[in-house]
């Protein structure tokens, strides 16, 4: 919760762009022929005859002088009986023919974009535009490049009818639907019109429950073309939930199907009684050079409607536009519904669909080693089977590069199974096994392996390795097991051959979690390499819970519904949630690097119930309190104003000297607004009117009550014109002091805080969106504001906790880049120091070891100057480590600074001049190991 999923999910734009490139590339190529499928093995019952499917044909009563019984438009002649939204009301008499509503209302509520609040970023979509299906929204791409976000939630596989209307000839409507929950993350569909001013109607089938984002804009904004938008770029979109079209009933074997794709899903009801497995292939056959289709395959249980297997867009081979799926059936499945539609479609296309029954290997059979391409993989391994294989010799990729051999095995995983994979190197062999569980995807014609569980397996040659992983509902189906020699993972000279032989076995292990009887609970975590820890917890409806662990970067935490095997939440640190019903859940913990977790690692998972009797307060608020003994910490339920910026400041130490942490989240949805491990954070309340604030110890549960100070304050900054000085009364442990400085065209901000000796003060300078901390330290601060004509926010943060009041002086000096004299880079050498004749001045250049920069200044006693530098251009603030020295008249050393500026940059800051004459500054790299880099040096005088 709270993560920027479109920071993660904006790869959809590149996918849409790729589709556009595939669909529109080339000059006058021959029309593509239907794509033949390669057969893995002969099948006597399969034929290559191509027949036209009649799945799209409608059965209707022809209209006569008086429309007959069963006519979907009794009072209007419509011989074709067309009913695009399949609501039983024909298009000719349907007031909204592309919006599923069997009641056929004359009016439907149309939401205006402005009615729900801002929707131009993903988090506003969560707060303001989580809409209930079905709905119709009318909006505008109001400026070039703008993207509008909406959201909805589903709790089962859902067919969605999308209608995009261009309300003017300017807009080229485009939409991408993106899964935004752990259960559907990675699932996406694009709905794109064919050009400016054109509408489009499409069904998309969403196989997985959870929240989805609707990313709505002009097509050109989704594909990084010239930005489009402005007055007249108006659109209307409707989303409704009609049933799937009736499926054509077929029995295997069946001829290949060639079906024109009209925007409706193609559905087949397939008799699979007695079959071991079903393999489905689908390919898009474009009609011309400007058309393309990425097929999607979903297989549902024909009796229960349960989703059995599905494909993602990244599994489409974008060279052949082909997708495939193999499903192990089992004795309980008698009939399946095969749904084929499009992840993305442009222009006019056919779908070519092949289905065949497949046989499984016999139990306890020993197989020879698989080869490396997907077509040569084992169909799957069954419980108890094993393979005797070898990591073969390195393969030549180019004349100058080698590739280490990797072996892949297929296995079918049912939700609720724990798969245990064991690797045993041959006796006396050199193999150090590494094993992963994941999925093979296809991208631009190439396979790549995506791991969702990995283990290093062993640390020495000949040691066995193993891995175990729980199959969840969104990972069911074809599981890929990858085996390789550990040393080959990133080796420039990989190895392999007869001494790298091994045996692989796969077992199904029952789910045997550790049962947690009650919460709050503190659970020590100890895991073998490759092992997944499982914990069963009974949660109650209407209660709110918090789960976290002091894991680290290489570990993951998942919450899984014990009944449906859906992943409810997935994170690396912590999350909060409210169960929809009294139900048992599993918490799964694993080390993603495959290492063991020992008692010495001191990893503890904490499960708390969010206190329903949390102390009720209204912001702004301050108090001094105690974190109580145990895991839960202290809870506040805070009333706030919506769409306001608040700051939380927390100070104090526990008995071990570790600082405290806090989390802030919406009190109703438990969506996390901020997680602070530093004791201070600024956040926007969004649509929230009540928040939870949870204060806890940073190093785990405390063993006795500990004092702390907490403040929750509105961010109401004072405006500084700069240079300026303000005396502020601070109460330590309470409200920070905020100020803003207006910057024109970017620039720099210098702040010095003069606090009484011994008082703890932090200072920050951040950009206008409060997203980037330019500099943070105790006392004086120098930073380059990364704004462009906006406001720069400065903060003075009291860090004591005993509630004492004291005064601080805040001095602020600003400089706009265009106000400074720019010094010539080739003049700044040790031999010829550059004379600073105008204040302020700036110098930009590249610093190389052995090449010093020197500057001369005529100053008078009593002058106060500032000298500081910052990383410039693409150089990282930590990539270059210089030394900055100041010399008084007569070239006498006065002072030096080598580590107190931005990153590793020097900053002499404010200096009181005590002697009249020529002063000089020298800048150099202090070590030959320092990397060259671009920098900027600034000279200011008060």
C-alpha cells in the first residue's frame, strides 16, 4: 500500500509504444499470412484443416411486418438483432448500446471529471476516483501530456465492456488498465482508438481480483509521442460488466479456428473429461501493415467459473504475435471455458486458435536432460519424478562471448501446494547448485526467466541444494524450475561438462504453518536456505491489523487468504489491512537471496491489532507520552482536514538508545500515507479526514514504557525574501518551523540556524514538491534547490524531547543562478587564480585529480562571505570528494572543509573576515582514488 505502482507500472507506456511500432512499422509489406504453429510432437487426432468458426453467429427471429416474440427490439425493425453489450436490448432500441444495463434506462448518471477531485496522479486516483462499476465519466485531457487516473475493484474474474468516445476531432482516445494489487500486479490491457476523433468499443476479460487503475489520455501521451491535450480534447468513457459471449461447444481434437476479432472475446466451451492436459495456442494475424494484436488466453472451470490459468502480455511472443498456455486438468475438471481476447489491438485482425489434448509423463519415470529452448522443455514433472541432468559446456553466443548452460523444468502447481525442489550433485562433482522457481516470459521474440522464489542452494561443490515455495492463486499453473551452476550466474568464463551432473526431484509438501493463537505477537524468524516460513493467523472481521518485520532489503513478506489462496498484500517491510470476514490467513516470509536466516540475525515478525480504543486527538496536536511495553506501541486516531499538508515530529530514545519510528495511514482504508524511520515526515492528507499514527521502537518491542515527544502540525510556512533573519521560539519535541523562499529560474538557498549550545536541531532544504531533501544536517546548511521557478521549503526541526523552550536565529540567503557572474573555467588554475570581482559569482567545471582550482578575493575586515559547492550536471553528490581550503592575505592557511557540504562536497559556509587584503580559495580532489566529476562553486557576500 502507498507505493507508487505506476512508478513501477509505467512500463505499460513502453509496451504500448512497442505495439505501435510493431503495428505501424515498415513500408508496404506484404500482408501477413496466418501464422503456422510448430507441433511439439505428432498427434494422430489433430488436423491442419482450417475452418471458419461460427462462434460469432447470432440466432434471432427475423423481423416481419410486426416484430415477433423474442425480438430484442419489438417496436423497431432490426433484422440483424445486433446487441453489442449483450444485455438483451438490441442496439437499435438501446439508449446506451455500449453500456450493459438490461433495464435499458433512458438516462444514466455521467460523472464529470471535476466532481471527484483531482485525478492527475495515481494517488489521487486511490483517494478520489475509486469508482464502483459500472460507470460513465466525461473528462478532458486539459493540457499536453496530461494523464487522468481512475480506479475500480473487482472480487472475481470479470468481463469489462469499454467504450471510449472522442467528443471532438482533436483527441485520439487511449486507455491502459493496470493491475494494482498483489493478486493482479503485472496484468494490463490497452484499449486504443484508431485515430483522431474516433470511438472504440472493446471487451476485456480481467482474470484476477483486486484493484485496477484506468490510465486515460490521448494515445500520443501514452506512447511518448508529441504531447497532446488542451481545450477540445474531451472524452467520455464507460465501463460496464456484461457477461461473456456464449461459447461454442467443441470436443477434442478440433480443427484450428480462424476467427475475425471484432473486439468481443472469443469463447469456447471445451469437453476435457478424461484428458490429462489441455494446450491452447493463439496468434494474431494482422490484416494490413498498420494492424497488430497481442492475444490473451484465459481458461476457466466451465462449471464453477473459477480461473484456472491465464497469460500476461509479457508472455506474448512479439515476433510471431503468438501466446500459448498448457493446463494440467485433473479428474475434477470435466469442462473448461477458453477465453481468447486481446491485451492490445490496433486495426483489423484475425485470431488463429489451436487446442489439443496432451499426455503427462508417467509417475516415477527417469527423464533424460532437457534442452534449453522452451519448445524442448519437459511438459512437466510429476510428484516423485526425477531427472538426471548435466550443466553442459558453455555455449558460444558471439565470437567473443560465452553463455553458461541453464536447465529448465516445467511443473504444474495447484494453489495451496508447497513445492519442494531438491538438487543433488553427482558424487565427486564440481557443481554448486542454484535453483529458482518462476515463470518464462516472451518479449520481442526472446525468452526470459522471471524468478519469484530463489535459493543459492549450497556454498561448496557437491553440496545438495533445495528450495520450497507456496503456490498461490495468482501463481497457479505452469511453474518453471531453473537449475544452474552458481558460479555461472555472472561469470565471464562460465564452466560446465561431465563433472557438473546432478539429479533433480520435485515433491508436493502439505501446508504446515506455525499457528499463531492470538495477537499481538512477536515471532522470531529462523529459516534454512531456500525455505519459506509460513504462519497461520486467525483474523476477525471489523478489526484492523498491522504486520511488519525488521527484515531488510533481501526479504519479502506476503499475506495470503487461506480460503482462496489469493495474495492479499506483498511487501518488503510492513503493511496494514482489515479482513473482509472472519478467516484464517497465512503470512509467508522468505529470504529472496536464498540465504539462511539464523537466530543471530535477530529477525522478528510483529503482528499487532490496531487499537480500536486509540487515543482520539485533533490536529494540530502535541503531547509527551510513553510507548507501552510490547509490540503494538502507542496508537492515536487523529482528526485532520482533507487535502492539507501535515508534519509529524517524533523524538525520544528507548532503553537501548535506539530511536523511535512512526507510521501514518488512513483510518478507514489503512492505506499507508507515510512510513518514517527518521522520526520526521511531511505528507498530504489527501481525502482522509481521520488518520492513525502508530509510534513504536525502531529496534523491535520495548520491554518497559519509554518516554517520547510527539507533534502533529499543519505546514504553514513563513515567507522569506532572503537575505533575511528570523528569531523563532522552538519547543523541543514539538512543532517544526517552516519557511519558503521564492526562486525564479532555479537557484540556491543557504540557511544557518543559531541554537543554544547543547540543543538538538535538524535543518532541511527541500524542493517545492517536498519530494527531494536537498540537504539535511544539524545547524548550518547549504543546499542547491532543485526547483524551477517554484518555492523552496526550509525546515527547522527540534529534536529534543523534554519540552523545554528556547530561541533560535534562522538566517537565510538566496541566489538565483542568473544573478551570478559566471567565471570562465579555463582561467581557474593554481598559476592564474581567477579574481572574484562581482558578488555573487559562480564557477562550473570538471574536477580532476592533480588539477587544482584557485580563486582570489579582495576583502575587508568585517566582511561576511559564504563559499560552497555542489555536484553539477549528471554528477552524483557522492561521486566526487574534493577539498576546499581558504587562505588569508600572505597565503596563510585559514580553514579547510572537505566533508560538510552536499554529499561529499565541501562547503566553507559563513565566514567572518578578520583581515583586509587578498584572500584566496583553493579547490582540489584530496585523493587520487577520487573520480573526476562536474561541480559548481559559488561565492556570496552579505
